[in-house]
C-alpha cells in the first residue's frame, strides 16, 4: 500500500535496495553548494574579531641605543605586496545545547559559541542550530542542513568535527 507504484513489475529483492546519494557539486564563481538536488547551500564564515592592542610607546634615541643590543627586536617589515595570504578559519565553535539520549536519525540541538556570517547576514553568538545525528562505528556524525536567520531559511552543509580533526564526535 505504501510502496511506490511503477509500471514495471518489481520483486521484493530490489524494492528495498538502498538509495544512491548524489555527490556535492561546488561552483567556484558563487561558492554555493548544491546538496543532492535540493536548494543551493551557502558558505558560512566565522565573523572576524576586531583586536585592539596597545603598542609600545615611542622611545627616545638614547633609550633605543641603550636597549639595542640587549633586547631582541624584529628588524624586518611587512609589505603590502607580500605573497603570503592570510589564512581564514573554516570552523565554528559550538556545544551541545542539552544532554540527550540519541538514536540514529534524531535531532541534536547545538549552540554557537561565536558569531558567524552567511550570505551577508549575521548569525549571533548563542544561536541554536539543529543537526541530524548519524552513528558510525565509535563516532557520532552531526549534519546541519539549514539555518534560520531573521525569518529566512538558508540551506547549508555543516559537519561536526572533534578537537582531534576527525569528522564526528
């Protein structure tokens, strides 16, 4: 009654074969990702922190000459045309919102520990994300497929990685 109807006859052996997943396609121009024929997933970036520092105050020439040989100094300079590019982070810090007993396919509530940006929209710190749980071996894999920001639902593809750098926790 609940199985899909088709014009060709199917036997019980191939009626329950596992579905095949489509790969993830990434377009380099827009940085949007299509996840298995669904809406395009958007890139999520951690918001940069603004660092305020107190640099050393100017010193007199006499003080500089006195400290020149005793204190280590950086005698180089940073050029605007330097070939070294800034490395951007590709991670967001989150924690599990509450303790729960899980089964395969259950939802897990996560809470963000830092602010992020997606499609120019700011996702504030302490926002909740809902991830789908998948148990494989000794690891719990978590996948976030969408984020709600200011009344808009944005398709994303975020996976949880443990502090050891391996996928799953």
